[in-house]
């Protein structure tokens, strides 16, 4: 099996369930996994029958989505069911390969009733699927900073790996806990000046540029550009997607900030993140998650103030 296919997760579904399965595809991507879905991974000009067979054959897991449509429908979805069962015959008994998932209350085909299934419509259903996969593959969405041993969750967005927690590394001069209270650092990380933030990311990670923030935010909704005084896309949609408890896993936090005069402000009301891109001689571009208007703003601020830091993997 090619190295890039070793952790592939094939998503088998009826066409009528594509919208719901597409949401699961994106959630698996955000969790750091490698799902395969025909709508997302088939290229123009490819013969879909052969490519689906090839993808299924070279997958580490097959998630079969059962619904009233898939269990009663004739056609290719039933052929995929059969291919999954044939492949299962060659898998060691102690290895999980097929994960049956019910999208709604429906009967499971008899051929799959010997395999324990997950009800996605029940609370914690998706988390249970992730738990099963991680039990076989190991955690996919975390990174341990070799400098101090702190572990951070990570998330995949637009094919890039972002930290899903605020950085909490002590660079010495130019970083602080909010209100100088270490307990705030446990949840919100530290606040950094721009120069300190550029030095704070672990080896193999860096501060994202203004362009990389723009690209990521545009892909999930948009932002309000304070310099141009206009919306780029939908700033509210991006906020709801990226904020803590949103669907992305990015978990943006209202960590507040520290003024140049040393005053701490806005904890719990909003959080600003540095980009690596300067603006003029004394400022740098930032992205502000405003908990009052529930929007994401692009703007600039003095390099001497203290803001949160999210690192991007090289």
C-alpha cells in the first residue's frame, strides 16, 4: 500500500446522503485524518468506476453510511458494500477495517450485523468514530513542543496544519499571561508582542502571514477588512466556524490583549492574532475575533501590544 494511502478512510454512501456525508468528510479532515469521498477526490476525466474500486482497495478503513436510502437502493452503493465485505475477508480478525455508521434509525443489512455500528445521530456519535480510528492509527491532531513538553491540538484547514490552541511558550521578554496570572495561560496561552511572536513558534512551525490568514478565512466564510472598510465574504460565518465550539476544530479564543501601557483588556470578549506581515514601520496585520459582533476583522495594530499567537506548520 502506498505510504500516502496507509491511513485513507473510504466513505461509502448513497448519493441521497451526500450532503450529510460531505460534512463528515470535512470534520475528518479537520481532525487530521485522510478521508476519501468521490465528490471531493475524483478528478475530471477519471473513470469513476475504476477509481472508486482502487480507492476502496487501498484504504485502511471503510466507513459505510447506512440510511433508509442506502439499505433499500439498488446500484453502485450495493456493489461498494460487496467490495467492502470481500476486502474484510482478508483482514485479521483483531483489526478494525469496516466501521458501519447509521445516519438515521434504519435496519442494518444482515451481512453487516455481526459488526458493531455507530449511530451518528446520537450524541457523541462522531467522537466515537474518531476514537475508533485513533485506537488503530494513534492520535492525528496533536503536537508536542520539544522545547518545554507542552502538547497542542492541531487542525487541518485548506491543506495546512494550524495549531488549534493558543501558544503558551515563554520566550522571555515580550510575552505575558493575561493579568499576569498563569491560570489564564492554561486556557488562553500567552500574549506576545509582534517581535516575540515571530520567535515563539516551535521548530518546524511559524507565524502565518497576512496572506495565509486571508486564504484560510476566505475558504471558511470571510472577514471584514478594516483597511478597505468592506466585507470580504461573510465574516460572521467564519467566526461561527472557527470560534471555540465551532465545527472547524480551530477553537479561536477570546484571550483579550495587552496595551503598550501594560493594561490588559477584553478577556472573554474577543481575541486578536498576529500575522507575520508588517504594516508600515511600526504596525503589523492582525485578525480580531470579536465576541460582541461575532465577526472576524482584519486590521493592524502597534507591534508593541500583546496579542495571541497561532502557529502554522511549515
